[in-house]
């Protein structure tokens, strides 16, 4: 608070102290007593009790101002910390802008990226709403017209480790890389029937490999659809008591029933029967 001599602001307690009555003392003619009387001109004494009241008021006010000062300092420190934090964020943003600006001035190397940085540089030039897909070539023998096609399949990636050209244990000592995955054709079987997981088909559809020429010197059972090699078979004739069962050929040549076939296996057997003309 500034002190103003004209308005007396800041002189409140000083003025109160000066406003206290001043007293003078006279010795009686007899010399046996002292007389106290108020005299502003000649009095040099004030009432200690009244002065103490003013000092107490001043001390109380000083304490209040100290508390206010402490609170204000706390607010100031918090504001300074916020400013420092904002400055750090601003510095980081400026650095990021400088990196992006420098990156945009550098020519983008297209083709197979050798690092993640090169990959990011390539991707930053593209529409950020584009879907990432992998192109998978599908051989023409899958389709009736025999023409090869390319299918777009979903792409995923993960952190992996490699040892040369081979995938290594993630907790091993191999080189850490960013690995991209796409689905490829994988051969499988449905109870002996050779099945190809064809990316051109829906997930619940299958495609059988073309079988070799079957033997004709064996005893054939209606609806008994043999897999390639003649080791496994499935009965698909609904009139047969063993409809829907799997069979395995005994070493002596007889068929031995095993278990109920699954829907996928039944579908594979019917498809295989159509291809080999076993119906």
C-alpha cells in the first residue's frame, strides 16, 4: 500500500497514535502530590494502555497483510509453474514444426522403405483417410475363366524380432522390426480331403485341390466318398445307415467307421465327389 500525505492513506495508525491525549504533570506547592492535566502544547506523556490498543491493531493488520502476501505468493508461484509448463510445450511444438518443415523440404524416397522414418515420409504425402490394404495375387485356376486376379485383404502390423530373414522369439536377441502381416493361401485338409484356404472366397467357403485319377479296381460303395489316396472316406448317401460317418481303410482293405463328420467335412466330401464323379 502506498502512503499518501494528502489523503492520509497509510498513516491510519500513526494518526491514531498522534490523536491520543497528551498530558503534563505539575508538582503541588506543598510538594506532596502531582497533578495530571491534558495539555497538547506542553504534554509529553500519553496513556500507555491506549497506545497499546493502537499497537495491537497495527500488529493485527500486519499479520493479515502477511497472510495475504503469502497467498498471493502461492498464486504467483503456481502461475509461474504454469507458464514454465506452457513454455516447455511450446518449445516441443516448435521443435516438431521444425522437424516437419525440414522433412517436407527433403525429397521423399518412394519404393520399399528401409526405415520407419522413410515409411512415415511416404505416408504423409497421402490422404490420411485412405484404408491400408494388402494386395494378394490369386491364381487363375481358382476361377472358372482361368484368369488370375488380385484381392485386397486386411493388413495388420506388430513389433517383432527377426534373425536374418526368419522370425525370431520376441524376447530373444534378434533385431526389432515393424512387421506387416497379410493372409496368404495355406493348404489344409477336411478329414483327408485336400482343401485350399482361398482368399477369393468367403471365410466359410472352401476350395478343394484337384485330385489325382482314382483307382477303378476297388469295390465301390454308393455314397462312400474317398479322399485322395483312398485312406479316408465319408458316407454322404442319406439312404445309407452310416450316412454322415467318417471311415478309415483297414490294412486288409475294409472300411472301419470312426465318428460323425462335421459340416465342413461333409461339404468337402460332396465337393470332392462332384470333382471326381463319385456320385
